[in-house]
C-alpha cells in the first residue's frame, strides 16, 4: 500500500538520509514513479521528457513539472520538494477511495492503547455521577441535569480559578477590579421576560469576555513577532521645527 | 436666485430644542432634507451668518454653513439627510461638521474630496498615564520643552524618525501595522484605533510622486493650524463606569492628547483628486450647486483612485500619530526616569474626523451599504457595535473632542440614537467662529499668550504670531458644542479634560 511506502519514504527523507535525495538516479526514478503511479499530472504520452531520466535536459523537465503542479517549493531544497510531492501523492490516493480509510481499525486500536487512565472510566456509572455531584457541591458549581455538563463547568472553574497558572496570576494582580453592576448596563437587547433577559445578558457578557481573551492572544502574537522585527530609531539631526 | 432672509426662513423649521430642519427648496435640486444641531448660543451664530450672507446677496467668499449643508443634500446618491453638527462652519464645498452618506448600490452615487477635507484622517489620539497633576506640576516646563524637542511642529517641520522612500510605501499600505512592525507602536495601540489603524483598500500606487515627496520628511511631525499636542488633566468625570473602562480613575489624572493629521501628504492627495474629478464631472455630466463640490461617481476610475489614495493618506496619518505617541512616551519616560509601560501610557482611543468610510446603516428600515463622508465629524458608534474594540463594547465607542488652545477637551461615548439619527456621528471640536484672517485682525498674539500663562498653561509654539488664529475667541465654545450633542442624544458626555501644557506649530 502506498501509505506505508510513503511513511517509509517520508521517514527516509525526514531523517535527513541525504543518500536518497542526493543519489541522482534514485531521486529521478522516484519522481517518475510518483508521476506514473499516483500524481498523474501529465497524459502518458506527455511524460516522455520526465521519464527520460538519463537525459541532460531532465532537470529542465523537472522544473517545468513542478511549475505545472504549482509546487510552492519549486525553488526549495530537494527534501522539501520530495516531502511535498509525497504529500500530494497521499492526497490523490486518499481522494480516490476515501471510504476505505474511513475507519481504519488499526488506527483506532493504536489510540486506545495509549494508556490514559480516564479512557477506562465508565462515565455513566453511578459512582462517577455521585463523584461529580460531590465535586460540584464542594466547588459550588450549579448542577445541570446532564452530569457531564456539570463536569465541564467544574473543569472551567478549576482551570480559571484553581490551576497553578490561575493561582499565580491571582497573586500578581493587586487590583481586584470593579464588580460589574449588571442592572446598570445596557446590553442592547430588548427582551420582555426578566429571566430570559438576564440570561441573555450573561451570555452577552461571557461573549465579550471570550472576545477579550482572543484579543489578548492576538496581542501576544503581535508582541512575539515584534521581538523579531522591531528596531525603532530616531535621529534628532533630522528634526526641524517649521515656522 | 437671491432671496431675503425672511424668505429663506420659510425653508427652516425647528424640529426640537436643539435641531432644525432644512426643507427642500432652500437651494435647488435637493434630493433629501438637511438637519443641523444647535443650542441657543450656537443657533445665533448660525442664523447671523445666514442673515449677513443674505444682506450681501450671497456673493463672494464662503457660503454660510446652512447653504453648504443644503448644497450637499443636492448631490447625487445621497440618502437620509445632510447633517450639520453643532460645530458646523463654512469649509471647502462641504461645511466642516457635515456628515453625508451615499448609497453604494446606486450607480449615480458620488464621492467628493471636499466631503473629507484637505487634511485627510485628521484626528485625535488620547494617551493616559498613571501620573497625577501633582506629579507633573513641578516638571511642567521641562516636560513641555521635552515634548517640543521630541515632536517637531510647524508648517515646514521635519520628523526625527529616519524613513526611506521604500519605508514610506510600506507605511502607506500598512498604516499602524507598519509602526507595529518597526517597533514604534504597542500591540494594544492598534486595538484602540479606529479601523485598527489601517484602511485595507489603501493603494500607494494611486498617489502622486509629489504627495510622497511632501510626505516623506513629515512623518512624526505635528504640523500647524489647529493641530497640537497637549498635556491634560482630568477635570470632571460624568460617567464613572465608562471612564473606568478607559482607564480613567480619578480627577487630576494626567493624559496626553495629540491632534494631527496627514500633513502635506493628505493635502496633495486631495488636491490631485480635485483636479482629476473636474474632468470626470464633465464627462459623466454630474451637476452640483457649487463648483467646490467637485466629485466623481464612486464606481468611476477617478472615484476609486481617490478612495484608494485617501486610504493611503489615512494610513499616513495613523503612522504619524503613532510616531508622535512613541516620541511622547520617550519624553515622559526620560523625565520621570521610568518606562512608558510603568507609566501606563496606553492609548485610550484614536479617532478620525476627516474621512469617508464604507459602512452599513439602516435607512428607512432597510440595511444599506453606504459611503459615509465625515468632514469635521467623528464616528460615534453605540455599544455592541461589531466595529468597536472589545473593551468598549459595553460603553460605546469613545469620541475624543479636542478643544481649542487653552480650552477644555472632552471624551464622549457613542449612542444608539446617534446611530439612528446621524449615521453614528457626532461633533469633532469647537468649530471656527471667526475666519483666520479676521482673527489675525482682531486679536493680539501677546495678549493671547499672556492669558494662557495666567491660566497656568505652559506653551511652546513655533510661530507665536499665528496663535491668535487659534485663540479661543476665534472658535465656538466647545462646551456649547458638546452639550448640544449630549442634549440631542447623539453622544454622551463622559470625561472633561483641561490642558496644563500645549505645544503647537
């Protein structure tokens, strides 16, 4: 099967086995094999110049081939090109019969073998449900009819308030912030029922909270990039006051 | 057609204690009605202007603001109303303080450089600090001098940030993102900028070489006219909760306001566009009431080129304000032997008050995509609008109103009513009451400077002989203007600031 070959092939390329990509003959025949068997970008009669692996113009034919494939690494190193071509081949192979890969029993087995003790828990057992309720009482998390939902809430509380990061953060910030005066805020929703209205307001507030988190992450990304690009300069000699 | 003042008054009708309607027929060909907002004091100014113009037979000089608002209502494709805000006064074609929106789906709709103004993306930026007036008072003079040394001011000023032609091209395309990349701005600055400090449709190739030549040395300079950088202190907090959201905690807190635009660059972009549009108007047979209302169809090459060039100029202005922010932070950090970070010198917000933008608004119950021209008018979007920063989702967009030299400034917030009535717009400042020439004739510069001194305001100015043009007497009273916007409900008073130091051109 191609995938296993491919894995092998990728392994070879990625392990930096330079013999493969620098052995011209092997390299060229691999390219031809990929085109003949998997990629099939050209019609059979048009593959002549590529198949002629001993010809002097082979490199030109190969460059043209990469161009025709819109390969983003056309100017890249050979390991990069081969890696990309292999990926392309896998994609074609998969697209031909996606159903045969839909549920590979092998893969499923593999994941369940990775021993996460939680995977063997019976989430529906009475024991487990009682445990969730106890935890919820302990942390004062309101109970949801679906105990798994309650568990999710418990997770959130622990992550945001009790995880090591959160505890450190709480010690750092001296300013406790101002409590939100919910009743004084216009949430811009015209809802008659007071219960529905306050639920909608809470949702809106949580949404803004999420948005703030997202914006903070964006800012963190920008700061990371700045570390690479920023180099502010000033030159007072250039300055001139106008009259 | 010359009518008497009494005849003209037949076309004007009071709508509410602080607004008047201009009916169709006030000038020929009006497609929609006009509206303007005034309180008693401002009303007198507006009607005096009309009375004088009628007496002179509407010849020569500028048209009165009301006539200009009405002429704009006669432009093709305009929807809703032509709106005059309380600080409205005569400008080139469009009055300054005029908002007009054109339907993007109407092929006849136009874009007009006169509706944006010559100083494209002129705007105001406010930085906060964690300093108090007491902290700053002993060093006020040094700090003013230091700001003056860092930020070059005046007509022909040149900036201290070295920049090549290639840098300029990139800055024009990227706006604040350029400042970020080069390290002149903080990530949080971008978040609190209108449009996130970058107009995405900017195309530097649509800008003349002449404009670029003028702009190149001017990046990071304040300019002249009514532009200034001020050290201000919080004088009054009207909405404590909203002020807290902006990081304004108490009276006496020190802020820095920067009022500047796109310098010679934007001026040249506007001039170039006016020339090319003259021809386009003849070709497309666009008729206007006033020659100064040169315009082109939005979809025409001239219209598109202007919008792309205008966006580049807008980006220039943001880079300019970002650069001056950088320089202010340096000046403060040096003086207080600290870092800008420790001084909490965050940008509260950055508004544009000379710009045209594509926005969605509800007109007659239908959602429409409009090109909104705001000339001497500030966007003021309400709470929960998707285009305002997350920090201000509950308060509404902060609106920064710069006063005149020596008078107070304000922070307002946008309201739902403003969204309905004025395409989410409000005033931009005091608005001129006397022309520059008249101010020079009537006022003496030494007196103006003396008075600032008496008020305890440090001042550094490049051309003292021009300060009377910017004296408070030359302007409408900014408090009247802001109170009118507040009373009309198109924006809400939040914070009042007063200056303790000014630098200007």
